[in-house]
C-alpha cells in the first residue's frame, strides 16, 4: 500500500536543514527516477528506497532557496493493487483524496494550512496539485509546501517543493526548472485511463 506519509516525513526532515544547503547551482543533472521518468535536480543524489514500501524510490535535494523531492511508487508491489481494474476519474479522485487526508494529518504538528488543491493535467497525465502554508521554525518565516501527485499507468509519482516566502528570483527559477524538466519516456503505461 502506498504511504504518502513516508515521503512527507522525509520532506519535513529536510526543511530544517535548508540553511546548510548548497548556495548556488548552475549545472543541474538529469536524474532517472525509474524506467519511465527523468527529471533535472540541482546535483547528483542517491536514490532512497523505502524498505517498508517496496517499489518506492525517492530523490531529494536542496539549495539555499528550495527543497526539491521527486519519487515514484510502483503500485504493482501493493497487495491491494488490481491491475485489471479500470481507473476512472472518480476512482482517481478518491485515491488522491486519501493521499490528501493523510497529508493533512501528517502536517498537524507543523500547523500547516491547506491553501489550495486542484485536479490538473501535468506532463500529460492526470494529477492533483496541493499547496500548504506553514511557518518555517528555523527562520520564523512563512513558507509553502507544494505537492503534485501524478498517476501514470502502474505508478504514482510525487513532485514536492518547499520554500520560504517571500519567494526570491532563485526560488522561482529553481522551482520552474525542476517542474519543466519532468519528462516521461515514449512507452505507454500498462494501464489506460
């Protein structure tokens, strides 16, 4: 079963360390998340595998202005996975709503507030974009925590960014570069929408 809280905890653990991050990154590197997704990150980072959740792969990086996390969950490892089931708008919404409920519970200790959420098409796939607002305890500044959960075939992908407000030009540029770099291979997913 997919646990978004594992990714969330990882992201939350990275937030206090923003002050120790790399200051300037000019040459980003292509990172292969899995067989289907390539994304650019500020520097080379090792994959983190979740031993409790087989099929989960997470990459996280940070710069002075932003934390970036990308991950994938291969749903075929889930005991509840039903490969022959039809994915509908309603079933996908139900799944995204479960992820969101878990996020809200996981963020209670940060006193994070859900600012917005919307179903979107991102990188050609159905997705849910979510934004939380919280206070960065390290610098006592307001901050955003943005998530995009994306469904593609047998995988759920997560793209997350966290940054302090007001946004700097570097923050905007890094977030834009990260999100625009998301590229899926030409192969068709094994399940159709």
